[in-house]
């Protein structure tokens, strides 16, 4: 059944955060959102790119991995929200995605948002207990010997945990 224009209908599962109506956030929630935006804008993925063996002159690979890492960074923040704001984490994350999309209308930013949602899908079932699936996913972009892949995976797992703790510690 179609609703008449101007009358609110039930929220659909297909409604994206970009089209959802803005919600009112508490001061603490707004502060957490603003803190993350500052962290996100200052994020430097030099260490992660080095672990993955992506050099400065590998422009296409670097661009792809930066999209992946920025999406992961968003998902790690969402994971931290689940611990600090269990009832409001979804609202806060959706608000962030909507605001980010409104400020950054380019194709690369849209891909980062998509990757952020996908990484959240990977992280959600395991929580902050195990980052190995995400590390394996990141290393899957490259061909490596089994021993080299294990070493890179372990370094990435530990580094992702460090990133998560960094975000969590600066949440509010």
C-alpha cells in the first residue's frame, strides 16, 4: 500500500541511512560523532600499507587499499560504539554515514561508505575478540607465500586491535 505524500509511512528495511530522517542526538553522542570525524580525518594508514607491501608508487593498489582501510576504520568505530553506547550505536553510526555522505558526494567516498558497512558486517559477529577474518580479507588482495601471508595476517591482526583501542580510547 502506498502512502499519500506528506504522511509518514512505516520505516522500510530498504531505507538507507542517507535517506533516513535525521535524529536528535544527545550532547555526549554528538561529541562522540565529532571526535570520530576528527580521528577519521587525521587517520594515517602508512603502517598498514607498509605491512601490506604497498609502496608509494603503486598508485592503483594504494588507492584501493586506502578505500579498504578507511572503510575498516569506520567499522572499528562502529564496534567501539557497540561497547560504549549499546542502545544508540546503530543510530549514531547511521547518523555518521548520512552526514558523511552529505558532505562527501564523490564516488570514492560512496565506496568507502559501502566498505565501512561491509567491514561492519565482518566485525559484528566476532566483536572485538578476533580480527583475523578482516586481516585475511585485507591480505587476500595480494598473492603471497603461505608463510608470508601468515606473518602479514598476524601483524595486521595486532595492528587492527591497536587501531580499535585507539578509537575506543578517544570515543568521548
